[in-house]
C-alpha cells in the first residue's frame, strides 16, 4: 500500500474538520458569543455569525473531500478528491490563522500553524 501516509493524513484532516464543524453547529450560540468577545477589537467584530457560517461550510467541504479522498485512494489509487480536500484544508486553516492573528491570539495562531503542517504535506503528497 503506497498511500498509507496520505490516507492517514486525510483521515486526520477529516476527523479534525468534521468534528470542528459538528461542534460549531451544535453549539452555535455558545460559539457566536465566545467569538464576538474574541474578535471584539477587530474588523471582524460585526461579521462573526457570517464568518462562522463560512468557516462551517469550508470545514464540511474539507471533511467530505478528505473522506472521499480516502475512499478514492483505497479503491483505485486516485488522488483528486484527497488533493482538493487538502487544498480546502489549507485554505480553511489560513483563514483561521488570519482570524487568530487579527485577534492577536498568538497561541491560537500557533495551534493553527501546527495543523497546517499535515495539511500542506497532504497537498504535496497528493499533487
């Protein structure tokens, strides 16, 4: 099996983003309230609900594509869905990083950067 590392990273990304989207959807008001405080002194302060909707949509797209990528790799060795899932993952994480940097939450930004490493590795491996 030549694609073991790619499959493992795609599963990691799928779990990460599907769980994150689930938490946001089923704890919507708590997330909005917390994020309004988190972004109170930024240009995002008036756009928190819309930004959260965009983030959830991107996380769900990422989760679906990375899961489909795992299946595709296992079934026929194809890399298309996994590649696009990894690209969406990287874009989503860059947007999260931007938000953390705007909020001057440097610890949060560092955490996002840690997730970016396997994401960009997946883009590289699957391209």
